[in-house]
């Protein structure tokens, strides 16, 4: 540092350095804190601690021998002898001598770094494995290249290789039917796939401890919220080993050792295959920009720099946050048939939710019920409290809203309206299923063990069908409200938006292109809950 300071004083003007900058730098380097840090650094760098001697065990033995005669008459000698004979002290001295002698250092492997894993194995470790297979039958094994050798990367649970138990992850494959396998995993996969009858493999066993089956995966079931096709996945290590699945299909996870690729099978049987893990799929989807509202740039154009938008979470804006939420897998559990506490009908405005709700209640009022909305407006002359509305003061309603006692609420024409959570519990306590037709934002609150909802999405039909349905009800005199083409298109667009944003909450979907048929489908779906096992979120059970 002193040399640098001296050079700063003699710095030529040709360097272009400003005087004020040099003064600032010199002030920092001459400060007591920086000098102390420099001294500490030099101290740590220069001083290398070395053991004074490496034979302290023998030294302690000599000391004990010398003071053995004094221990009888001298209390200090007796105390020292007792300390030196303590097992913990002797172990400490032994450890010191081993460290001082560096007897812990492993043997140098510098000369062996270029040797393959197979070359390092003794000759008597070679094994010949015989496998019987049919043409086209998958073995359920994937390979990787390691130090120039083909090594078994994974064995799929329940596959032929797994059942035989003769091969293990880490085994090196050298020959197949007397032929060298080379170093291409895809070529070996194709050779195995095309072969039939007896296959003889020459391997070098890994001799790794075979891990016990992961108990945490024995009863793990997941519901995916996306469709997957391994044939179009460029990241999967082996497309033939992949397992295709559809959104909402229940998967049994049998192995999660690989952080990127899990092993899974269907709950009704079938082969075990690889699926992307939660971690891998989150990474993949995080790099895909959502642009569902059509406001994005055209393909091939370059967008200008955009300022990053920071948002604070507000309940009024939760739909915006829901849009950016990554939905990958949901852990589920199998439950015997039972009656759900709530039946939630989700859909765009004017799609027929209220008609379906009223028909269910009229058909079976002992089984189904609904809530009475609360409002802060004054009752009209013909209205009675508790029938169409429960009337409360605005102050009371605002207090309950702040206290989180409302599932949802809003303001219309200067008055508050809302659905109270306690009113849902009252219907459930009466032994009936509470039917709710709420905004989709409420699903995040409802989809818990407290409400145990069966969520049905009432989807709008295509625009032409919706137009024909509206004309039919107007001509029949069922309604006098005329909807414009803009209103009808808005219903279709809103239905599509709800499906995109909230489909991971839906248990069942009905396209309402005919009200009678839609009602029959809804009835059948509800009846099925009482007769067939159900897959529900695992946090409802545990």
C-alpha cells in the first residue's frame, strides 16, 4: 500500500487523472480502517501455522513416566497425571498428531484422472446379464455418457428391468450380444428396442448401495394442470420413456429422486414413465410470457425497452396476480363418496348459472339450499327481511367487510351488497349443500376444507349458438331483455377469459348450449359424488 501511495504522489499528468480523484483515493488508502485491514490481511497471508512436533503421544507417555514417583507426595503432580490420563485428552493428542503428520490426506489420483470408470475396475467385476424381451417391448431404462462410457442413468419403476433386479443405476454397459455399444445413448436405445429374444449384456457393476424405495412417494398422487406430450419435449432425456398425460388426469408418483424428471404412472394401471418435475416445469413456464389479451407485439418485431412495473398486493387487484400464478401440479388424495359442503357455479354473466341453481333447489329443497345476500339499502314496502335480502346498516356492513366476514361484496347504485360467510355455514349446518354462483375470484377462499366445494364451470357456447338460444327465449316470451351482438360477444369472451385464468379450480365443465341438457349433466355430476370415490386436495384430508 505504501508503494501505491508513493506512486500516486509521482503520477505523471499524461495519465489524465483528476486531482480531486487522486486526493479522494489517497484519503481512503491512508485511513486507519483501511490500513488496519491491510495489516490483518498481510498477517493472515504470511503466517502459516505449523505443528511444533508430531509425536506428542510419546511425549505425554514420557511425562507420565517422569511424574509417576511424584504423584504420591505432590498434589499438583497428581492432578497433572489425572488430566493427562483422561480419555478425552488422549484422544485430542492423537488427533493432533494425525493432523500434524497429514495422515488424513487421500492418495493422489492425478495419474488416474484420464482413465474411464470401467478401466479402474478390476477384471473380476465384469458380469454377463441375460435378458429375454419381445420386439418393441420397452426395457424401462435410460442411459448417459460418463467418462466416455455408457452408464445406466435411471431404471423406471415397475419396468421389466426393475422387476428382474439384475441391473442398477450406475452400471456401465460395455457390450450387447458381443458387440461394443460405443458412446451414443440413442444408438444403444435403438439397438435394445429393435432386439428380441435373448439379449446378453456385458456390464461393470456400480457396486453402489441401492437406495430403499422412497417411502414418501408410495402414496403421492398429483393432478396436473397442463397437458404433456413427451414427443414434443426437447428436454426429456429419452422420449420413449416419457409418459403423456392430460390436464386433470390423476398421476401416481413412484419416484422423485431426480430433481428434473419424476417417474409416474396412471392410477388405473399402465406403464411407468418420466414426467417433468415441479421444479423443471416452473422454470420452463416462467420463461414463457403470458399474453392472452392480444396486446403483445407481432412475431419478428422488436419491442422497445419497457420500465419494470412494481405492484403491491391488493385484494382488489388479485385477479391480476392470479393471472401470473404458475399452476403445475396439485397433490390430491382419494376419498370415499361423500356429499360436498358447497356446489359452486362459475361462469360469465348471462350464461345461465342462476337458472340452474334455482332448478336444483326447487327439485330437491331438502338437499340443496343457498344464501340470502346482505345489503345496506333500505327495504321496499313489499320486502321482508331475510327473504330476498338481509337488510343491515352501511356502517355494520362496512365493519363486517373489514373483519373478513364476507366472501364477496360490491357496491351498486350507492348501496353495498354481499355474501356473508356465516350464511354459508348455516346452510351446511342444516344438512344441505349450499349452492353458490359467485365471482371466480372467490374460489381461492372457497377451495378449502372449510367449504369443500364442487366447482362447476358453466361455459358459454359458440357465438352462433348463443345468438340462436337468445332469439328462442325472446320469441317464446320467457324474457323481454334484448341483448345486442356486443353483449353476446362479451359473454363468450368473458367465458373464455375465466376458463384461462381459473380452470385449475374446476372439477367439472358444462357447455350450456341447451339449458335442459346442461341441467341433466349437472344433476348427474352431483349424484356421482355420492356413489363414486373422489380425488380432493390433500390438505382437505391431512
